[in-house]
C-alpha cells in the first residue's frame, strides 16, 4: 500500500510521529538507521529535528530521506510503542 506522509513531528528517542494521507498516525523509530550512511549525521539532535515533508515523504537538512512505503510498513500505530 502506498500512502503519502502528510505531517511529521520529531519525538524524543529518535522517533518520528508520522501522519499519512489516510489520517493514520504512526510512530517510526529511527534508532536502527543511525549507524548507516548519511543517517549517522542524524545523531545530531538539531539535525534530526530539522525533519520536514518533502513531496510525499520526509527529508532532513542534510538531504537524507526515507521511502514512504517503508515508513508506513516499519512503523507502529500511535499509542503502541515497541
């Protein structure tokens, strides 16, 4: 299922609150990605907090971005945090 990300809010613990086009809110944990490539830079909290909507997904000031399908599939419904 392909759903665009409509809103993103950085949370403590390197998590993101995402709102998708169907209105569903989900939590995505970025911690597993912080040891990989360009995502290592996101350990800097100010850079992590620069996350914004870009087209149908999210992007940071260092131009790192994420696939919206992966964001949906690998996130959990808001209120259920692993």
